[in-house]
C-alpha cells in the first residue's frame, strides 16, 4: 500500500552541471531568452523564463552531457506556441537538434541543446 502525505509539490527548478558557467549563462540569456536571477551566485547561477528555472552549477570536472547520449535530456517544456518559440530560438542562434515535428502522441515538438550537450524537448499539444 502506498502512503501519500498532504504536502503539495511546488514549482521546480532543473539543476545542471556545466563546465563553463559564463558560457552557459550567456547561452541561456542570449539564445534562449532567460533572465539572470542570481547576479552573484558563488559558482551557481539561476536563469529563469516564465515558470521555468534552471540552476547552473560550475562543475568543470564533471562528465560532459554530450558524453551521456540520450541521458543528456533534462526536461520537457510545454508551451502554447511551439512554432513561435522555435522561430525565436532559431533567430537568436540556439542549437536546434530537431525542428518542430508532429508526433503520434498528440504533441508538436522540437529539440534544443546547450553548448555542453544538455538537451530539452519543447512541445505543444495539438488537436
């Protein structure tokens, strides 16, 4: 039997290990449109856009995400206009691995990557 408490889950943040914090922060700001939430984080920076927060930790000795294959996916973001976001990201020089595509599970999705190889899917429900 599973026990469930009455505690509610709140909004969340992704946490990513990055080898070059300045490069990662600049990419999230300039290519993906995130704002910097922690001006001085002591080896950490938080970027945010809408309800999405990503905490970037400076970890120069960590395994590069690009070396982990499919395990480099860290998130799936739902949006209300996938094509508009794709156009914005493309215009700003984001690393697009897959353009928007209709999927059999009812989503239109595209894949974006970071310079280190972290990947996230961005999708919109289609009817």
